[in-house]
C-alpha cells in the first residue's frame, strides 16, 4: 500500500515538473526579436477619422484603424481593449478635440501575450463652432473661419473682432483690369459688332474692286 502511494506521488511530481517545464520553455520563446517584430507591426498602424455631425452640440469622430493585426491588442484610456479581426476596422466614437495615447500589447494569440509593445498617439481635430457663419463668407482661409479650429474659448465678441481684423489684413482682391472685365461681360455684343464691321468692310472692298475693273476696261 505504501509502495503504491509512493508511486502515485512520484507520478504526480513528474507530471507537475513536465507541465511547468513545458510552460517555462514556451515562456522563454518571447525573445527581444519577437518583441521587435511585433513593434514593427504596431508602428505600421494608422488611424483615420470619420466625422460625425449630428444635430447636437457635441461633435464626434468614428476612429478607424488601419494595418491592424490580430497578434496585437489596442488598449484605450477609457478601458476598451480592442483586438482586430481584419486589417481595417472601425473602433469606436470619440469626441472632437480628444488627445490620447493607445497602449499596444501582444494578444493571447502570440507567445509574448500581455507584453507591452509600444504606445501610439492619437489627436482628433476640434470642430469650429463659428464655421459657416455669414461673417465668414469670403474669409474661409482665415483660421477663425476654418471648419477645424479650436474656438472653444473664443467668445462671440472675440470672434467678430478677429473677423474684422482679417478684413483689414486680408482685404478682398478686386479686379482692377477693367478692360478684361468689360470683354468678359460683353463678349457677345463685341463679337456681333466685329462680325458686322467685318462683313461691311468686305462688301465695300468688293464694290470698289468691281469699279476699278470697269475703269480699267
């Protein structure tokens, strides 16, 4: 009986040694080279943004990831852990003006599971609350009138002041070439006059030529 018990203990110890031994062998496979390979994949990741413009005061973007890989997990500041199943995927919506970092980890599909690979930076544009105002007509190139401009802390009074200053520093370009303007506006009339004059001149020339022929005879 004692002998059987000793055999059982020996088998159990052997089993545990084998299990933990194999696990340690696999654990050592997450080398610097493996991490470097994952980092190269992570650095290819890019983000694009789809602007959401609902009829609300809050403007948001849908963040879209490109060059994603299922060996990587993206961890966002809000707690979302995102693992892609394809190269390009929509992730989630974020408010405009958001500025955050995304930590990239090896996924459970890779031998380096849970190892932090790198950190990516994401910055979303800020929607200009004054964009499209009638005061901005003809001044779309001025910062305060652009669609993407951080106007959160700019009051109505400051906005009007900036627009007025833009009128002084960037006056509208006027067409001073009155001749080109006149030709452009009245080209049909001018063509008609030229045609009539041309026909009249041609007719008179032909009559004169016939008279000369008769005199010569």
